[in-house]
C-alpha cells in the first residue's frame, strides 16, 4: 500500500528518507540482506567476467563461463526480489519508489538482458560467442546500475551525517 504523501520521498527534495522511512530502513531485515547480497553479486560478477573474457580470448572454458553467468543471473534475481521487499518496507511500494525509480528502471534492463541470455542458452538461439557477447552487454549495464546504487549509498551516508550531497549528485542509498 502506498505511503501518505508526507511519507514519500520527492525526487526534487533534498532528503532521500524521511525520519520514519529511515527508521523503517534501519529496522527492515531486507536492509541486511541487501547489504550481503550486493557485494556477493559483485564478486560473482568479477569471477564470471574473467571466465567470459577468457572464453572470448581463447575459446576455452565455455561451460565454466556459462555456469558463472547462470549463477550471476540467479543472484541478480534474488537481489531484485529482496530489493523489492526492502522498497516495500521502507517506501510502501514494491518497485519504482520515486527515490529509486531510475535504479529500478535500469535494473529491469539488466534483468531483461540476463533473462534473454538464459533463453539463448536454453534454446540454442545464439552461438556460444554470441551468448558471451550478450553476457558482456548485460554486465556493462549491470556496472551502470551498480554505480547508481553506490552513488545513492554515498549520498544517503552524507544525509545521515547531516551533510547535503553536491548538486546533481545522487540522493541516497538502499542500505
């Protein structure tokens, strides 16, 4: 159920969280889950990226690269579901809370590319090289999305310290 207007975060507003939202964020079990899954996903990404690049450079290790991309995709799905639960706890809606609209939008592009990848390996619709190039495209957008969240995290920390983010900077973070 959406929160009352006074509880919602305005994109144009200076604060990412109202005091009540900050309390809910701090009390949500999903805050810790996101704090664990985000770095785990990044580690899985780094390992997978190395395996994909190795395959593209040498033609070796297709199976390992494929398994790593599937693992990355499963972690991505998990972090998206738990992120939606976190967003509901804090902002009263599962996705596209104003404070995280663009992060959620880019996350859906990342999920779409990973899902297309899964379809490609299940159907054989793409060559192994095409699959790896698709994975690299998904990974490039994932890096953009990760940067969005890191900027929000930085701004949220500044906000919690009573400082304001520089003009044009992101407004806060999920953790």
